């Protein structure tokens, strides 16, 4: 009887730990997306050109633009790179591919 009680407690504790890890990951992804959206908004603000188009080469994981979809009321950061860590921050842009108004 004692072994089944310990096993039951172990299963409940394991479930709580797994649930906690999942909730933390969801919170972390939301947090990273929010940071990326704020960086993208700052980057595309009108009347504040910070970098010339020729010099614009964001590092992997940095916000490079803002994707706005009014129909679904969405603002998504465009992030340089397409690996899992980058895609947690926003929509991926293939490293080395062209940006709008670039020849290619």
C-alpha cells in the first residue's frame, strides 16, 4: 500500500513539473515575440531613418521589419533567420535573401 501511495505522489509531482515547464515555455515565447515587435516598430518608425538601405544588414535573431495584417489585427516582427530560436521571436526571413527594393 505504501508503494502505491509513493508512486501516486510521484506521478502527480511529475505532472505538475511538466505543466510548469510548458507554461514557462509559453510565457517565454510570448515575451520574446513582444520584445521583437517593439524592436521592429522602432526600426520602421517613419521620419526616423537610422540606416541607409545599402547598410541594412541585421544580425541573425534581430528584428528586420514589421508585418502588419489588418484583417486579423496582427502585428508580427520579421526576424532575420529561420532556426527555431529565431522563429520563436517572429516571422523568419531567410539569411542572405533579398529585401524589398533590392536587386535580386
